[in-house]
């Protein structure tokens, strides 16, 4: 784990408050970056933080509720939240680990986040390269880790700001329903026509609106969910790869292998071995 940089005169003398077990990676210029581990089964009633926050989920999954809406966050998810925004959390059956970047509100302009909205949630895969980079650096202990992490956080802030600036119209209820259906059923065979029928729209209407809203096709969205599910199981369990492949929605182990090689350049087995070597 990277060591906290020595305090400078412009740094806060104490880390921003948060729940869970915290390890600070860097703290300077109005930015505090930490890993936070939250125990399985915990629930946090409605609360707010006094810093703007960028959060990257490294492992586990949990629910966040705000203004009557609930969002499922899992490994690879990214969220942006303004200081003072009320929200509640419920941790799932496994421990959750996140990278949390706390930004002093008056410094958000330096991260191009001053014009971003109150909150934004990004599904796994949206910032996959940054998620991989941050996860890798967190497990290192050399003197360059804090520099790499700071650079990746700045890049994440820039991309988040860009996404938030490209203002999208409010998601229609039928599209929100379609997305929820995909999330609940991605491990089974799922067709565009089936989702469209359930949403009550033509398949072409769904395809166009979905790509505009999420930046990817329905097929790519489903594949990303399956990959994220399988990768998390490979890295955190010793279950048979064939069993994981079927559970995630792939035809079989060889199908998952082809998809993983195309996406990551290595096999599922190699991903598991890398995870074991890091632990």
C-alpha cells in the first residue's frame, strides 16, 4: 500500500470522515485518496459527506439509495457525488472495497468537476482501463504508487466531468425498465427483441436510445455485465471456471475464454493466477 505523503502547509490535518476501515494513499492540494473496506451486511442510514467524492468499486457490491432511487454498484462501478448530498447504503453478502477520492468542494474546479451535476453513476466497463490501473497500483508498495494513483484519479475526474458535461435528457421510464431487466437477467439468454417487447417499444427504438444513453449497444452492455461477474468470481473464489462461465451467462468455458482473450488478452485461468500472485 502506498505511504501517505508528508503533510504540506496547504493540506488538511485530518482525513475527511467516512465509514469503514480506511487506508490513506495520498493527501495533498485538497485531494485525499483512500481505500475503504466495508464489512458485509452493514447498512448506513441516510447521511452526507462534507467533500465532493469520486468512488471506484474494487470488489464486492452494494446498493446506494438517494431521492427514492436505488442503484446497484459492483466491481468496476464509478460514482460521482457532490458534498452534502443525502444517500443511504446497504452492503451485500461480501465485503466491499472501494477507492475513495475526497475533493474539497472549492477545489473541484481544478478537477473540471465544478460544472458536473449532483450525482452520476457509471456501470462497470465505462472506465475499465482506469479501474484496472487503480486496482493494480493499490496492490503495489513502491514509492511511485502514490504518483500513479494521483495521475489516474485526475484522469478519472476529467473523464467523469466530460461525461457529466454531455448532458443527456432524463432517461425515460421504459428505458430504465429495460436496463433493470438486463441487470436482473444478463446471466440468461437475452435478446434485443425480448427486452424491447418487455419495455413496450420497437427494437430499433431501444437500440438507438440505449446506445445514446449508455454509450454502448445492448449486446456490449450484456457482455460487460457477464465479464464483470465472471472476473470478480475468478479473482475472489476458487470455484471451477466452467461453473463460473455458465453462471455468468456464457455458453461454456471456451466461449468465456474467447471473450476474455479478446477483451484482456489473457485467459480466465491467467486472470485467476494473477489474482493469487497479488494476494
